[in-house]
């Protein structure tokens, strides 16, 4: 009975070359699509200032769907090329981060199809992540180092990134809520001024011009809270599974490593947010502040820990 | 108001928890920028900042008194909050007084006007909730010709989950405290034929240090120079039988720019730089964006050609993908047994866990047939030669090729040479010398260099952590408790059925908790049940 012959090494490298070329080209098209989606979302906001019209926003959403589909194909290709889930290197992690953000946003956006502010933030963040990945990191599929060969590692990364995606969308919605209220206030002040000064009867703007009925505005903000409520246990699991992996791999579940401390800072910031939202006097301003603070802490944990360790000359086993 | 009451109110308050979180954040930020357990000489701060760092001992922020005091206060706040909420749940709640006035004073009331018999509608409504395993809460109906109830879903009050996971945080902090007081760790390097011992006890735990401090405070000090002797039954003796490393080639990308979005895009899409002989028309349409769009279109239409990036690897790239230590373990009064330790596969034995941490090599170096000692930093000099030699990577193990073939690597040592430069402004470049295999003699820099007896040793770290068991119990409690509370569906339903002239009015108020809770579903299903 003849066995399967292994591929000669040269053919393996040729296959890797073709897959990597295809993947990098697809990645540049995805960046283009995210950019188009972001620009179209911004165009929708500009159009909303003059007319209650959402066709441009719908186009932006469809472009985002196309980008997400292409990105899913990219993740699958990378996974096939690597033979395991594609989040082993920083390049792959950035791509995975952008992908999970967009998928989570698409899931949440179905409930608020006419609100396009969050789409701007999510697509901008995804563009930034992919741009950094393409600009700075080596895209070649590399073997996995011994410390990363752990089931705990895979669960840690999947769940942690899912929590990051949820927090990104939550912060986008929180900022959108603040922007909509601010825009509405500014626009109506201007309209009142124009009506008084020029004796005109221009209609005042209401929240429906931005895609949300006034009675649903609090519900929209409540969605932001629900997302953090959903993401917080996931972040907790991410930290706990990371500790379990560290205990198995390095012999210590907690080393006060800068990356670990930053993840604890993120957890504490969101814990503050959840507690503040249970206090009526802190809910309005404190809630928004802690949500945005938690988001920036999350970004610093994911992107900034390497920068922080280099800036202060610190050692971190997570710097890669 | 007496002080103990106000102290209790402060410690049972959620606001206190938020303020403590803010202070904890500040400590975490300090620890993320200052090297924990670092040396003052190694940080770049000067003047007042350095004085502050030294006086407040900010380089040991997580083992310093300030953080420990803050942790104790946070622990007290957590305990009191958890107790306060537990008391609140256990206290028998007063029955809710249901009346039309109750519903007119509340927000989010749903009113349904129903045609039908009052008694039948009352029974249907009550059975709707009972069939879904809702539990009745104590309530009193006030008024005539009205019927009402309060129902909650779930086997227990959702506040219990909150108490549950807050209690698990208490357990986590207790576990961390046990770790802080009683854990110890160390590292041992083992070469073949040189067994090493690992002690199962240590005198250097924080608990022992605290006890000694207290004893010295009371004037009872340990005799000086008392030797710490570990009994034989509290030791493990480890001998290294074999240490193996698996290597694989590390692929690289040919001609790929080190960084830069545009240079990399050029390489991916094969965009050539314009040459000086291009015509004006070619130069106008040679802008980068036009070329990029053109090449994208050509590739998608499959008329571009067969340009691909090139992945390759060279013979000298060795990427370690696994280390395994095969050891003989001997305990007091028991026979020797063989064990394997790998990364992510530690050995747990009698309260000690042994981890594959790293590896080490030793070899004999001969320059012109004379043995040379290499310093701890790996550097050495040779008389008559200007500059410094340096020990580099040592490779010994099994090589796994991409196509599945394996081969034993002939062990070799990499040596580097750095010439000394007269101009200190110019950096001296490290030169890669020829690789030296075990037993080989080669010439380099005018001298005969030989490397012999390359021997691999394993570096194992070990740790005793009695707090870990409690953490393994607390962590799933915390995660599942929080998940259940956040992701569950919790409803409290207040309803009142009032007999009107020809109709029956149903007033409904639903309080919900949990991200998947949706009161509209209950209203829709109840409407169907009552055939609206």
C-alpha cells in the first residue's frame, strides 16, 4: 500500500509564496474597502446635516459587508497556510483584531441600521490596525515557539480579542451618542440664531436626522452599557486563561509584567464603568468617561505595551 | 450618627469601591512604567523625581506597604459590600402593594384592554407565568374587582450571582495573599553527570521573614550563622539523562522591504520605479496610484503574469520549536524514576512544580591548542589580536525539515569577532566567524580555534505555590458567576387585572436585567396567550 509522498521543500516554498502573495494582495484590497466604507460613512454624516437621507449610509454599510467578507476569506487562507488559527504573530493579531471588530459591529449595527457614526470609528480603527500590520511587521508564516504551543493560549487569544471587539463597538456607540447630542445642540443653536437673525423658519434638527428616534436615544446608549456587560466576563476569562497559560509555561500565574498590568488596568477601568453605571449620580458623565478610558486602556494593552516597554526600557515577556 | 455606622456605610458603598479602583489604577500605572523590583541605578530619572521614587520605594510598588495597605482597604470594602448585599437579599422583603395607583405612579407601564371574562383572564395570566417556572413574590392587592401578582423568573434571585462572584473575588484575594506569604521559587541548571537537588521547603518566604521580624521586635532573634539544612525527605534529586531541542527552518521573504507601506505595496503589486528613459506620457501616468490601480485591475483580470513574492529559508536558520528534558528523579527512600519535562508540560511533585525554563551549553574552547576561559558575558580576548571574540548561538538537536524529514544536527558553536576601533564615534561591526563543529579545528583571524565537548544542560525553574488551589476554585466561580449574571435573562413582572365596564384592563410592568433580557418577547407571548 503506497503512502502519501511528502512534498519536496522547494514546492512547499512555492506554495507558501503563492499563498502569501494572494493574501497580501487581498489585504491591500481590504484596506481600500475599509477606507471607502469609512469615507462613505463620513459622507453620510455630511449629507445628514442637510437632508434626512440614508442611501449613502446604506452604501457605506454594504461596502463594509464586502470588506468583512473579503477579510474572512483572508483569515481562512491564512489559517490554511499556517495550519492553525492565525493569531501567532503581531501581524496576524492585528488582522484578527480588525476582523473581530468589524464582525461585532456588523452584528450590533443590525439593530441600529441608520446610525452611521459608530461605523466611522470601527472602520478607522480597522484601517489603522491593518496599516500598522502591513507597514511594520513581517507577514511570513513562522513556526510557533514552544511557549505558544498551548491550548490555553488559543482560548486566551480568541476570547480576549472578542472582548476587545465588544469594547471597541461599545466605545464607538458611546462616542456616537455624545457626538449626536453635541452635533444636535450645535446645529440647533446655529439654526435658532439664523431664524432670529434672518427671520426664517428653518426646521430644527432632531435625532431622527442622525438615524435615531428621540425616544430610542437612551436605549441606544443602554446598548453601549450592555456591550460592556457582555464583554467584561470575556475580558475576565482572557486574563484568567492568560494566567493559567503563564502558570503552565513559565511557572508563575502573575509576574507583574507590564502587559499583564495593562490588562489589569483595562479590567479595573471597565469595573469602574460598571459600578459607576449603577450609581444614578455617576451614570451620565462618569459612565461615558470610564467607558472611553477603558477603551484607551484596552488599546494601550494591545498595541502600546511594546511601545511602553521600549520607551521606559522595561523587560516584558510579552514584547514581540 | 455613631462612627461605626458611618464606617459601615462608607465601606458598604459602591462609590467607595469606585474611588478605590481609581487609586488602584494609579498604582498599576506606576508599575507599568517603573521596572518592578528594578534597581535605582538603572533608571534614567534624576533630581526630585528620583528622590520620590526612592523615598516611596516605587520600584517595589507591589510589595511595598502602600500597595499592601490599599489592598487591605479594598479587601475590607469588598467583604463589607458582599455582606451588605447578602443581608439585603436574606431580609424578608415587604409584600408589594398592587393597586391602580401603584401602576399610575410607575414608568414603562403596558396597558392591554381585553374582551373576556375577568376570572378566565386572571387564571390564564397566572398560568402563563407558572408554566414558565416563574416564582411568585409576596404581594398584596389593594382594591375591589382587581387581581394581581408579582412574578420573578429563575430558581433564585439574580442578586445571588452578584454575591457569588464578589465572594469569588474575596477567595481570589485570599489565594493571592497565601501566594504572597508562602510561595517560593528558584532555578536549577542541570548538566549530565551532575545531579542537582531541589528543596521542597524554603526559609526565604515572606511569611518566614514576617515571623523573624516579629521575633526580633520581641527580642527573640535566630542565632547568627545558623545554617539552614534541608532534611533528605524534603529534597528531590534530579539527574539529566538527555536534553533535546527540535529545530525547524525559519522562512523569510526575499527582497521584502524592512518597513514602509508604499515600498511594501510596490513589492506586493510589482510596481517598478520609473526609469530615466521613460517618455513624458509614461511619466505622467506612472504616478504610484495609477500603477497600483492598474496592477490591481490586471491581477483581478488575470492578465498580469506570474509575479509572486518569494518565500525561502537558508541552511543556517534554526528556529527552536520544542525542548524536552529527560530526567531521573530520586526521592528519599524511593527508587529512581524517569520523567520528561517540556515547555507547557511541567512536572508537579509533592507541592513543587518544575518547568522547562531554558537551556544552557558548555564547551571547551582552544586557541592555538591552549584552553581559553570564556567570561560570564560570553566574551574573550586572544593575545596578539586586537578586538573581542564572543560566544554566539550553540546549536545541537534534531532538525525537522518542512517536508517532514528529520536529521541530527552536528553540534556547532557560532563565534563572533568585534574589532576595536580608534574612533569611538564609529560603531564597531560584529563579524560572524566560521561555525565551529564539535571536535573541529579551523583557522580564523590568524589563529587555530577548536571547540570540543559541546554539552547541553537544562535549566528548570521550580515553584511552590499553596495559593494556587484556591485560585483554581475561585477563577471559574468568578467567570461563570459573572457570565450567568450578565448574559442571563432576569425579569420581575408586576401585573394587575382590573374589571372595567365591558372589558378587562391588564396593566403590566416588567423590570429586566441581563443583556439578552427582552420584555417585548414576554408582552408578545402573553398577548398571544390571551388571544389579543
